[in-house]
């Protein structure tokens, strides 16, 4: 099932700035074949639900390698079955 996901990953108990960890997560996401666009509070990702879940597991594994002991995730998913619709299509429909 193709979805558009909104993902926010927040490493916890690593100090007041998480930017170095976000850069590591961004590198994992950028290395994937999925289309993703970072925004101020997370990342939009489009693709098959299973592929997105695998990517999230890769992000979790990378944070574990970096010694992060606690992570807070928020994820929302949207799908459309009547037609294919990309993230760009969704934005263009309201602009």
C-alpha cells in the first residue's frame, strides 16, 4: 500500500541539541530509494508502507549504534486508493 508518511524522530537524553543525531538520521533517509522531504518538524516520506517501516527501523538501528538509549517517534500515514497522489500533487491541490 502506497502512503505518505510524516515522521518525527527525537533522540532523548542526549543534551539540549539533537542536530548531530538528526543529521545521522537524515543520512540514512537520503541513502534510501524513497522520496523524502525534510521540514522544520520532521520528514515527509512517500512509498510503500512496508518500505517506510523498514527505513524507520534503519534509523532506529543507526541511533542505537550512536548510543542513544531513548527515542521518541511520532508518525502519521495517509493513503489514497482511488488514484495515485504524490506529496507534490497534494500540495498543488491546495496552492
